[in-house]
C-alpha cells in the first residue's frame, strides 16, 4: 500500500468543483511540500502543482491546492471532460529519506 | 526543446539484469537532479532513485537498495539505471524524470517497459 492515502476514485459533473484529498504523516506532508501529478492513460505523468500550492505555467487556474497539517488537497473548479485522468500526490519523506506517492485517484467526469 | 529518451528495457528472467539509459539533449543536463520513477501494470507511481547534479548524492527506495544503481555521465547528457537481481515485482514502465528538487519533476520521458518473467 502507498505511504500517502488518496481515495481511489472521484467523480463529478461538468462545471462542478471537486476536491481530491491526500493524507500523510508528520514525516512527509507535515514536514515538506506536496506535489500533484496528472496522468492520462498510456501517457507519462505531468506536473500539476509544485511546492504545495504553485502551478507551473500552462496549468489552468481551475486547478488549485492546499495543505493543512498532514493532509493536502487538490481542487478542480469548473470541471471539464478533459480533466478525466489519474491524479497522484507526492511528498518527500524525511524518514526514510525518499519520495512517496499516494495510490492515485481516478477522476471521472460524468 | 527538453527531451528525455529512455532505452534498454525489455524482457528478462527473474534474477537477471538490465541497464536503462536516458538521453537528455535539449537542456543543460549537468545542473539538474535526475530521477527514475516506475509504474507497475495497472498500479500507481513509485519513485525509484535520484541523483544529484554532480553525482555526489544518491537516494533509493528501500525495495531496490543493493540491487539497483543510478549513475550519470554529464558529458553524454545521460542518466542510467543498472538493475540487478531483478524480481517479478520490478515489472513496469520506467520513466526518466528531470528532477528540479523543490520545484518538482517537470519533464518526463515517454517511459520504457521492463518485464521480469520466466
């Protein structure tokens, strides 16, 4: 099982606002930045959020993220069909010293 | 244009070895950390290893320590993953990733499949 915990699936309708949670511990999310990656089937992941809340250029501002304590969340507003993908959270874990991922959340736009 | 091109994957028997290569033309390779991230079939992402710009710092996930070795050659703009004592559970797609430390993994290769099976 993954070190970070995400719901395996989420769904919403076009235009809706939806959040995906990511739960960790004091040695990873509680101590460091959180990252979010988006992956379409058969494709390489893409960086969506870095340093917990920052969006790389080219990522729509419909995507936002936050952190509180040992949990983080990714919010998608104005949901679109093209947002259907798998979403992964990640963080550096200080003990042991390695990067850890959530198990991924499969987003379905109904 | 940033490109990461993996090679060296394939089918290998349990206990065997493979060496993955990743060529990284198109950017100043020598100033970036590099990582390998893998994904088992139908499963999530798993970070495997990373290496500092000059090769002086290296980290591995526990499950590959003692079996995998990450290395780089800045003169060839390439990073490598030597995989020994391969296990069935090492099967998956391996991605070469430009690692911008706290700025995230911003460029990914297309992925190279590795299958460990008898």
